[in-house]
């Protein structure tokens, strides 16, 4: 199989059918934009489980995703997308770089969710970029920005409810989008506690990658808990 992309947490291979890709999750956890790296046994399997659960659930509520199916503990077959090189962050509460940039305490509830774009570029440390800059640089059209922003907010709304039922607060989340062969913009990549912040509703315990970033205890125990709770909520809905 031809390797077509090797990222920090995933490797992609071209499958025989040119419209499909094999997405293999890895155990690697990174922080400080890849400067700190560690292999965490069990992370790949947990993220595959969680991301599959969430993408299948999103499909069931009418959101198109890249996922075709999970085929193994740490593998998914996904649709080939032309990925848009943006990290689209939606925030419901103050945390992380947003807290730092505006000198705010973590945890404050925003009066409405906010969307931010970061250019996906490791060498530049994924710089913040606004719509005017993106369109002037011909990275993307204004209309595409609007579509992505609307879609990100819509998915965020749905996920707030799903996580709430699982006793979790969705603090913030990063999405990646791509275009399918018909030119439709759809949700790609993964959704797992690696790329969103999830706090327990009662204790506000962090159950996401901040445990790794900030040395707050076992990552896999927390991911296991998230997986278990989502599984129970989704099974109950069926
Ligand atoms: N995030 C991500 N990949 C990145 C940067 C951020 O998935 O390269 C996620 C992160 O997990 C969080 C959200 O995007 O859920 C907002 O991250 P933030 O900008 O606060 O940056 P951080 O504090 O993680 O550096």
C-alpha cells in the first residue's frame, strides 16, 4: 500500500479503489507542536473507537463525514477528500491558547460559540489566520469559509448535546474539512479527546489531551471513560 500522508497521530495509505483511503491511528501523543512526543499504549485503539462512534453518530443526525467504516481496532476506511489545510476551532468556553491570548481564566462560558481558523502548517506552528487573509492568499474562497464556519458551528451544537448526555462539557474542538469528488465540503480527520477539550460536568475534571500536555494523570484512563460514556449514551438512543 502506498503511504500518502504521515501525521502525528495518523498515517494514511491509498487503497486500490482511488476514492478510498486507509486511516491508521497511532499511539503517538504530541504537545508543543510536536516538540514533545510520547507513545501511549492503547491510545490508537481508544481514538479509533471514539472517533468511529462520533462520526457514525454524526452521520445518523444528518452530517456527512469522511468515514466509510472501521475495519480493525486501529483502522478505518475513509473517503478520499481533498483536504482543506485549515484547523477549524470552535470554542464554547475559554481555554488553552484563547485564555492565554486574551488573558482570561480558563472555564469562562462564551456568550456564543466562536470559530477560529488556523493554517495547518507545522513549520509555521499553525498560525492564526482570518477570512480576509485566507481569501487574499487564495487559500479558500469567502463562500467556502462561510460554509465551513456554518458547518463547524452546526456540528459543535450537535456534539454539545451528545457530550452533555454523557455528562461532559465540550469546552472547545478542532475540526478539519475536505472536498469530496463532487466538490462538497465534508467533515474529515478524527474527533477524539486528542482534538477537543472535554470536562466532567460535575467535577470539571479534564478528560482530554490536556492530561498529557499538562501532566495531569493517565490519558488512557480518561479516554476509556469518554468512550464508555459515549457508548452508553448512543446505545440508549438506538
Ligand atoms: N487542537 C488540535 N490540534 C492543534 C491545536 C489545537 O486538535 O494542533 C485542539 C485542542 O485540543 C483544543 C482546541 O483545538 O481542543 C483549541 O486548542 P488551543 O487553540 O487552545 O491550543 P492549545 O492550547 O491546545 O495549544
